[in-house]
C-alpha cells in the first residue's frame, strides 16, 4: 500500500511501481503486446513492480489514470497519443506521479513523451533500398497519412538519395492498418505499373500483405519494421529495422528513478539504442557491409538528416 511506502523516508528501500493503461487486450499479438513487453522488460531492468489495465474504454481513461495515481504509482505508462488529453487532465492533480506517453507530443512538469525517431528509421530503410534496387524503382506503402508516417517517408527519400540518387520512390496509402488484401493489391499494382523491386512501409498488417503481393514475382524484396520479421519470409525480407520498446519505456523509468523526469519530448534512435538492425536476410548479403558502415556513421553522428517536413 502507498501509505507504507510514504512512511519510509529513504529511497533505498522504496518499492518503485509502474502501471500501463491499454485500450485493447495486452495479448493482442501486436501493438499492445509489444508495449506491454516493453514495460515489463524495462521494469525488470530498473527494478519496478508492474500493473496494468487492459480493454479500457476512452470514457474510463481519466478514472483509471486517477486510480493509479491515488495508489501511489511512481509512473503511469500510456502507450499512444490517444491518451494525451486524459493524461493532461489528470497529471496536474498528482505531482508525485509521472506520466509517460508513447508516440505523444505533450509535456509538462510530470509528463514526458517518448517516440522512436521515425525519420531515422525511414532513412535506414531508404539507404538499404537504394543499395539493393536493380530497377531503380522503390515503393513506400503507408497506413494512414499521419505525422509519424510522413516523417518516415521524409527519412526514406533522403536515405534512398544517399545511396542511389537515380532511384525513384513511389508512395501509396492504404488508408488502413489491418487490410492485408489492400497491401497485397498495392504491391502487385506498383510492380506491374512501375517495376518497383524494393518495398518499405509503416502500415502494420498491411505491410504483411505487401510482402505477400511481391512474393509472386522474381527479384522483389521488402524491408520490415518495427519487430524482428525475417522468419516470416526469409528469402524476401532484407532485414528488419527494430524499435526497442524496452529501451524507449526504460528512458521513462530511468528518469523517474534519478529525478530528471518531466517536461520533454524525446525522439530516440540509433544512438540511444532504440533503433537497431534485426537479422540480415540472405538476399542482402551483398549489401550488408556497405549498409552496416552507413548505420555506424549514423550512430556516430556523421550523417545529417533533414527533419523538416515538406
């Protein structure tokens, strides 16, 4: 109980606690599973006890956040921009509880937002696509036209130009995150009309459809994100650009513990260990060395990416 924790003056024997709120099941095999694994992994690393509430309706966001704050939780983790309004409503009343929003843009004294550097993720995929393409035609398939996807495209186009200035990038929107058939259709259309041979996307289940679509053609490849995906299609996936949710959530836990939490929006990438490379596919063995050298240059801060959206 919270009263017991307050009775101990020293932080040395304090029990640190983090809770997550989810608007779907935490075992959804997708976004919420990845976020929950991120929280539990980070909690293990930094010594926090964990709790969670799943399938929370939007009308209950405020009451659940309030409940955790009342229970004396040190940090409440909200995995998505859609929780921002509720967090900003609750946070001022509970200065002792920190609130961490994943993929948010809000900040306050006890509120921080963290996100993977989408521009950098796109840049890495673009670099690889530029190295690999034989037709000099490259495809990007987005889910919805949201800021994170636009940032990804911005980085992707710069990455392609970095390794192959003659290559052309076609962009298509699925207007969905889960329409696998639409992804398949887009890929087949891009191949037949534009001879696209390397694909990348930020469209969740649609990306899987894209890879299904290209698998019916010779010499067509995909770059995956945000989890390890090579085993799904080892002969077609070049590599996966992985977002480490443990590292992302860990930023919030670490700052809560050392007292530096608050008032910041952090975009973390290669340097922070939030973006890293998955297993390398057989079909990119020829490009592996050149690609890894550029990855290291990016990590060392030797490459400047333009973050301005058009």
